[in-house]
C-alpha cells in the first residue's frame, strides 16, 4: 500500500482499542455516545457534500470515528473542536496520520468562533453532543453565511421539530427560525444501537443549507419574540397568546384571523406579523 493519508488512517488501531488505551470511557455530562462503525461514519461524511475543498469543521470528534471517515472521504482540511482533553490525546495518532489535514482544537464549541475557523468554503459536520445541539445549531444559523452546509446527527425528535411544516404537530418556534434561515432536511435515521453507549432515543442526520437571504424580510429578534409568545401557549387562539403584543388589532393589520392557532400560520405569516409589530412600535 502506498503511504497516503488514507492508507495511514486505515492502518490505525480500531477505535475500541483507542478508547481503551486512552481511557476514554463515555461521560454522560459531555453527551458522549460514540459511533464506531466506519461504514456509517463514511456515509455521514459523504452526506456532508463536497469536502475536498475548503474546511470541514467537526464538533466533538471524541475517539475520531467520524474524523477518520472525513479524511478517508477526501476532506481537504478538517478542524475538530473537542472539549474533552482525553479525546484530544486519543486523536494524536490520527493527527499525525493526517499529515497536516487535521487540526485539533481543545475547547468549548459554545464559546468558539466556529464560523471563522479555517478558510471558506466551510462545511460543518458532527455527531453533536445532544445536550447542547439545539443551542449550537441556532447559534450557527446566526452566522449562516459562513457555512455551505451544516450536516449533523441530532435526536430524531429535535430533527423533526426543526424540519416541521405548518400544520404538523412538531411545528413551532424552532421550525420557523430554522427554515426562515435555511433549507432543512432529515436525511436518514440512525438507531440507538449504532452508538456506544446507546442513547435512549433514535437519532437522525439533519442537513441545513443556509439561504443566501432569509425567506422573507423580518427582524430576527421580533420574529423570535412573536413566535415565542404564540407557541408559548400553542393551544390558545392567537388573539389570546399575542394579547400583550397588540392582540386583535395587530392580527387584523397583518390580515390574520384572530381565532387562528399558531400551528396554522406559515413562516411568511409570522414574518408579516413581525413587520406589522415593528411598524406599530
Ligand atoms: N464524533 C464522535 C463520534 O461520532 O463518535 C463523538 C460524538 S459524541 C455524541 C459528542 C462529542 O462532543 C464528545 O466527544 C464530547 O466530548 C464532545 N463535546 C461535548 N460538549 C462539547 C462542547 N461544548 N464543545 C466541544 N465538544 C463537546
């Protein structure tokens, strides 16, 4: 075999050995559920789109199953941000094998300027720590211009909420903000048994492709406030849940029936409501 990065990555010890040697027993506090099946992690890496250009940013590489897959699938440059110092040590052999194509950063992804890491085009790929997944995704969408795509493993329940359409039971504030800013799609489910240790839930791979411009003009803070108020009391009619924000008058001006419930309104309706609210205040 020639001495390519691919060959060197393939020659590394199995992930289970790496975990044992570096005492990387999974910690619940860091939402550590590892993927050790290289066929699956390669499928995730391929779903991320063309990674042979620019930078692939991985959050939470852990023992490196997905990181190996990204390199094997031809990622030009991987920057991996990991909070657990044990994982950073466990990844040192992979960093050597990657011959400059992998940069490890020890740190908290919630506090990291992820959108400016490496050079564009940037693609974000991760088997996310589920306890902070929604926060991370919403933060990244604030800087969506920085990313070509965001391809992440999340709890299926979270994925369904982000991708839900008006009328669906999962439709809510997160669906609206997410799809206002990006095209959201669930690619495939991954059963709990595919993870070590197994979480209690089914997971799904979610792909977000940011829109160049939000779907409709609106002020993000106002849209967040209106949707929070509307879905905070989702069984109430809008004239009740939006009473403090203008109630019936606001709804009439936005040409929305005051007896409607929030799950029947489209993203465009919510943007119109936000704009009318802003014009009135
Ligand atoms: N990518 C690995 C895999 O698929 O096997 C591990 C995925 S595991 C679900 C989540 C990873 O995120 C863990 O390695 C954990 O240590 C890391 N993590 C948790 N919180 C983090 C944070 N705030 N910043 C960066 N990494 C974090």
